[in-house]
C-alpha cells in the first residue's frame, strides 16, 4: 500500500482536504505576467499539473501558506479575509 506520509509540520486542522482557498486571487496576480503553467510551476517550485488542479479545485490552505511565504508575502495579502476565515479552528 503506497500511502503518502503525513507531513507532521502541517498543523492537523490544516490537513483536511476540504480546506481550500480560491486560486483566483493568486492567479490574478500572476496572470498579468503572461506566463505558461510550466513557467509558473518553475517559479513556485511546483509541477505544472498542480497549477491546473489549483485552478479547478482551489489551493489547499497549507500549500497557499507555503506559496505566499515563498514569494515573500503573508497569505492574507493574497487572499484577504478568505485566509483568516479558512484558517480559523472553529
């Protein structure tokens, strides 16, 4: 059985698959640069198919946090109140 190991550095309440943010705010920042999904993936250190998945299903909050930190901003800068409401434990 090939199960992915759980990343223990990710808080448990963030691991829930339904906790996703809309990809629109992130890609509205990026789309003006006229980059291909491959170029975006290379810049964010992720595979281009992940970009397609995020566009279709949204971004898991722990990945949104990693992407925002990687580009040097807090996730709330990109997602605003959506970030704060999705990271609430309630």
